[in-house]
């Protein structure tokens, strides 16, 4: 999907980027549109806005799925219109945004990507100005939108964006396709319950007859990787539940970390990071 929009349901578009295999979204209505995530720096955000303007000239509303740089640092070009996110997203950007900007700029510089490093370093971090605590319902361009914080998982401020009339859910990094879930900032013992709540949301808010393709045809857009269906989320829920169980056994002294690595559905690095996150508040 690099460089072009793909319509995954009626006027619901996904745009993919090779850098970090990132997916962003656009929901087009009548007289308004919803932008899901703004990419990783101010220049990337401006590029995204230019591409949105090729699709629609209507005013936008923004929803940020979580505070990590690749989803939220491109917000400044979108100022002047509402920017929605979980309240913890704002708190994290205010408290830790400058540090994250420095860390990611240094990361790309060490990779030899001075262009990306410079773009991140020059970015002004803009916190959201409309906050969700639990669940908020919007109407954007005549289309109903549900913003829901279902619990902690990939981060402490994950927000899912559901488009009921299309059967599409933007899951952020609660779901990841093509790579193991990222646990660096995660809550591994809570993540399974959050994804279970995501499945309940999909089931409860899908239009009659299901999403695209009929019953069970809901589309789930991960923060990274190809759009998928409900079955993919069920399979990933089983994997993160298995890893959560291993984390609990290690924390209780019933299993060694090396045995957890051997039994894990994910690679060693992912598993050890998850083990190290147990107990974080």
C-alpha cells in the first residue's frame, strides 16, 4: 500500500508506509473526515495531510491511537481542528515527549538515517486537545465513530477507533500483523483482557449482517501491517494470552525465564522484553 490509499470498506481508506510498516486511516463522510494517526514527525504529517487533500477537501477530525512517536508526532500540520486521544496519551506526550523525540532522533542517526533523525529533532510535539477517558461517540461527516479505551496493552493509553457503519476497527498497536507485538512499553498481564474487549467491541458494534463480506467479515486495521479480519485478532489474542501466562509463572517462581523463552509463541527478544515489563505500573 506504500504511496496509495486502499479502500477497505465504504469510504474507509488505509495508507501504508514502508518505514516501520505503518498504517494510517481516513474515514470520509459528507462534509467531514476522520484521520487516524498522523505519522512520526512534522514533515511526515504534512505529507499525509497533502495526500488527504487529494481525497477530500472537507474539514478533518484527528484520532490518535496512542502516544508512541510513529503514530502521534506528525500532528502539528493538523492543528486548528479537534485532535482526540486517550487522556493518558496527552499526559505521556507532555511528560515524556521531548525525551522520546531525542531518543528516536538518536536511533535514526545511529542507523545512518540523518534525514529522518533531523526531521524528528525539528518536530514540535503537539498533545491532543480532546480527551477520552473510557468511551466517546462522535459523528464525523454524518458517520458514527466510537473511540474506546479498552484497557492497557501495547501502551498505557491505547485507543481504538471503530466505524460501525462500515464494520472497520482501527486497533492501533493492540494488534500487529507481520511482526510480533511490541512489548517495550507494554502491560503484558493486562494485554489479553484488552484484546478480548476489542473483540467484544467488534462483535457488539458491527452493522447488521457483519462488516464487509457478511457476518464475521469485520475489518481490523493494525497499527502496523496488513488489514486483517476477526479471526486474526482471535489468533493473536491466544498468543498474547499464552505469553501472559508464562510471565505470570516466571513472576511466581514456577518457571525459569529460559523455559519461558522456549515455550513462548514469540521470539526470544520479544519474550524477554515482556518478562521485564511485569510489575510496571
